[in-house]
């Protein structure tokens, strides 16, 4: 089934988008796309977005913090991947930096350690160097910084291979 544009009145669109925004945090670009799907023109969309912001249904910084928190705690993404995700939502660099600064450093390291430990257990082989690079590549693909991942990985592998 091909999904086309709905043609609904601006009044109905406002009610629908308010309910949609109240359900969970949304970015301005998400709301804009949703409104385009309702068949509204750019002028109507701009007006509705302005209303949503003034009524606090949309807040870029709040969205960035919620996105960052969820991706870190639930998806176990690193800062690099979170930053790319926020950029895809067209979030400003100021809000991105604020959201990334809100990450607790200790919690971040604990999550990285969990990701590394899990991948080490799943990685087959006995060559320590191959395991190291395989797990490192995985951590970097999850958005963790290379230097931090190397540091934690060295600690973990030395603990595992000295027992």
C-alpha cells in the first residue's frame, strides 16, 4: 500500500500533532515531516511549528537530552553515534553539545565496559590481538571514541588473560 499525503484541515492537523508531540519528545524536523504528510503548505506548517514551540510541545534542547539519554542507556550508543543521530534530526550544534555534556562520565564508561565485555565473550578465537581489534572496531561502530575504547579494552583483556 502506497502512503500518500492526507488532506486534512489545519485545525485537525494541530490537534493531531499536539497529541503526537505530547506522547514523546519530537524534533522540529520530525514535526515538519509529519505536517507535510498531512498535506499542509509551508506557510501553515511554519505557523503550526511556531505555535508548538510557544506552547512548549516542541523544545529542541529537551528533545536532544531525551534522545541522548535514550540512545546511551537503551541502545548503548557512544557519543559519536549520538551526535550523528542528532544531526540527522537537524538539531543545532549548541543543543547537541549541551546534550552530550549532560552525559555522566562514570555512567558512560560503565556502559562502554558492558558493551566491550559482551563483545569479548561473543568473539571467537584465542589470538589476543585479533580479539582486541575485532572488539575495538565494534565499539567504534557503536559510536564510542577510539582512545577511550582502547584504554578500557586493554584493561579488560589484561584482566581476562591473567586469570
